[in-house]
């Protein structure tokens, strides 16, 4: 059993096809198929079967995938550990973060990182929750800044802070002078939310569902900044997390505290890391900085 065979095997599982795995590993499809066949011959079991044209892991395949992933992760950690030895660069750090958190958390934390380790290699992935969690479990990320709930298996999860939801309205709205508002008072008003792929949208909709309120969604956007532009153009109102609030005297948007009968409208932000992961000095500093700035006291 060769290390490169395990790498090809894991890549086929992760990408779902030999074609994509070959592209990812920069080898030809016949070569990767040949190596998978040799791996199956070596272990004496079929690792894949085809169901409706798709490659599906067999039971022995599932077992090997779990072990092979651990082996490749350990090898990668060993390489990084040796590479960082007696180095002042800080090494490398792979960070995953939600698009609804990145613009507000990354600037200060990355600034602190670059001040101490200007030569550190930083890789950022700003994607939807499901993609980030999968990447973290595969060992592709050192650090994940996420919002609960998600599958926490094989991850170390630490709470950072609670991010309350606020109603965002145009400053000329009849609601703008209110200090707080009950969700029921918004019946029939036009809402602007993020697209359904964002976990923030699902969390807001869950809050509304629990409050027996159905928002009238008129627009859906891909970024919080777009939602703010639409509010400024008086196309509707929205529910936004407090971390995104950038209120000043010239702002056209007013933020009002949301209240409900039996729940706090908020999301919980956490820091997740792979278990038994090697952390470079840069990764350790990033974790320390995030905790210092955001972790609940």
C-alpha cells in the first residue's frame, strides 16, 4: 500500500469521480484508475461500486477512507511541523469563515497576524456553512469560524460570542425612532434576506417560525452589503446580525432591537478546529487573537 495510492483514493471519494480526482491530483484518469485497482488488489477488497452511474464506497471502502484520511492528515501535519522548525515565518494557516462573519472579523485578526508573521502563508476560504464543515473534517482547514448548529463530530468547538439579530430599516421609516420592536409588528412589510444557501437566512427564518411569524420576502441577496444598499434605497427592511452594524450619524439605516415572547433572536458564533491537528505558530496566534477579541468573558 503506497501513500500516493491512498491520496488518489481519498481524492476520488472527496470529489465523487475519477475525472475530478485526476484533475485535482494532476495525473491522467487511466493512471488514477490503475492505482485504485492496485490498492484494491493490495487490500483484497473492492473499495467502490457503481450505483446509477455513481461511484459509491463499499463497507471496506468506508473503513479504508476513514483510516487513509487520518494517515494523510498525519503526514501533512508532520511535513508542516518539520517545515516550521526553527523558522520565524510562522508557517502556514488555513482559515475557513462564513461570508457573514469574514468582513467583520478578518481585518483586525489578520492585521495582528501580519504584524508578527509578515511572511506567514495564509489561505482563506469564505463559503457556506456546509462546505466549510466538510473541509474542516477533511483536514483542509486549520481553523473554522462558524455559527451553530452544525455537525461537530471530530471537531473541537469553543464558543466565541452571541450575535443578536436587529431589525434594519431606512432612517425615514416610521419605525426608525423605536428602541425595540416585537416581530409581530412587522406583518406585511417587505423583507430583504440573504439567499437560502446561507445559514444566517435559515436561522432568521427559524426565529420567525418559532415566533409564529412569516416574513414577506421581496428580495434575496448574496451579500449583507447588498441588503444594506437595498434598505438605503427603501426597497424594504431586513434582520441583520449585530456584528454587521456600522451605524454612524450619516447612516441611512437604523437598527432596532428585536423582541419575541420566548426567545432571544441571535446566533451563536464558535471557533472550531480539527482534533489532534498540528498548528503552526501563525495558526496558534490567529486562534489566540480571535479568542482575545471575541470570546465571551
